[in-house]
């Protein structure tokens, strides 16, 4: 897949996932939020807390899931902490980290609570 097509597919996947969360009653409050250590694809407010969503797109859900790496989890966790630093409730806020996959047919699958700080790579300092 060319670079431009890959970017377009990624944006379309993020949009599909955002619609999926909205249909579940969540409010998507940020897309591609950038912090000092990286980016979070989607941030949603749901049931009094925040959901940090990593979106992966591939021909099938298993391949998409396999694209999430330990170093990436560390960057997402650090970036989530940076986001929480901008909120009134700070790191005391309820939070969850989800993995959303989108297959080649545009079907969305969610793995709620896909990872946590326990899954961070060795040496992760938050």
C-alpha cells in the first residue's frame, strides 16, 4: 500500500472507530492527540472516565492486533499521562486503554482494557 493510501486507510479506520464509540454513548473528545512522547489515536469520555484508544487497521483483526508493540504501549501510556496533566482531575481520573481493530471490510472490533501500566516495557518510567 502506498504511503498516501496507508494514511487514508488509517484515517478512515479512526473515523469508523470514533463512530463506533459515539454509537455506544461515548463522547470522542480528541483525535490524534499529541504529547511529548507520542500520539493517541482517539480519546473518549465514557462513564466518568477517559478511554485512550489505539486504532490498528489491517486485512484482518488478528493481523491488526499483532501490530501493537510493547514500546508503543509505553509511548501511549506516557502520552495518556501527559493528557491527564491537562485535565482538572489529573492522574486521579478513571482511565482505560482500548485496542480497536478495523479489518479490510471496515468491520470494527474493540478489545476494552487491552493493556495497562503493567504491560509497559521494562524501564518505562511514566
